[in-house]
C-alpha cells in the first residue's frame, strides 16, 4: 500500500537542497534572510554595516549552512557554524556574550557552535529543518567535532513566563551534568516568572531534546533580540540515532 504521508514528505523534501555557502554572495543571501526574520518579523535591534542584512563580527569566521528552495532558487533556511578552530581565531564563541562557559573549557577543542538559526515564514516545515540537520550531521562527521553547542531562543513578548516554564521542564527532564553547567551574564529571574503551569516546548527546542541535547543552566535575557536564551549542548556520542534517522528521512 502506498504510504501517502511518506510520499508527501519525500515530495516536500525534494523541493529543497542543503549546502554550505561557497562565496560572499551566498553569505549575503543568508544575512538577508536573517534580517527578514530577526529584525522585520521579531523586532530585534541589529547593529549591521549593510542595510537589510544581519551582519556581525562572527560571520567572517563561520561556515554558513543554506537550504535553498529549488524552484525559485531562494535561500529559505540557514544556520551558521563556528568551528572550534575559528572560535580560537575570533577569540570566543558567540554564546560567551551571554554565558560564562568556564565549565565547558575541556570540550572546546571539539565543540562547534550553532547560531543564527532561521527559516523563511513561508517554508516553516519539517522538510527545511530536516535539510538543515542533514547538512549539520554531514559537517560534524566530516570535521570530527564531538559536541554541538548553541543558544535556543524563546520570545519574551509575555514578559518571560513561557521561557521560565520551558526552562523548568528542560531542567527537570534534560539537565546537563553539573560539570557542564554555565552561568548567564544577564540572568532571567525564573523564580519570579514561573507560575507552575506547563508550556509546550518550542518546536526547535523539542527537536534538540529528542536528538539528545541537554540544557546547561538558567536562561539569559538578550535585550537586543528580546529573547530568553538557553544554552543547549548535544554530545554527538549521545545522539538519539533513531530519532535522527526519522528526522533526516
């Protein structure tokens, strides 16, 4: 019998192609998408050297993963990846602006950082996320990195209550061991925001936890993006390969 759902997923996935940016023109496409999502949609305050682009000092040191919609040729999803070698060259990971990563010092030689994750609002489907993770898995395997770290953001439109609820659930079910805990530089006061109610995990964070990611401590408040950021860490040795296979098709 024909699996209609599987066939629909395959057709949807075939619309997209994932690759690393090969030149400045492709990086600019990713930066324009980031500006559209972060500034125009989310209202983030971005300091940038080029109008309608999200550009910061880490971009020249990163590899930029792109998902392109094949029919129109448009970049509709992106991640940037900061390798441990590039983090040494730039002097820090992006997350160190928000967290004290002292306890992760021993992981740094094999720890890649994900950042600036976004998907065009017209293409927020599992197919695009799957393509991003397919590219990421290939990247991690080829370069031999053992850990993925990155900030997962939660909007603060409600003042932070949802972020506090999400953190409580992650801390209860997906905590990093104490030796991998980090301290936020601008701490969100979760104890005064958590009303004890449950909140659904945002899809990206739910995907991270299903893959095996852990939360490394309390959230930080990012005033420029007006988000609560949680530092998530995925040891590749603990990757949930069954879920990864389902995610990547």
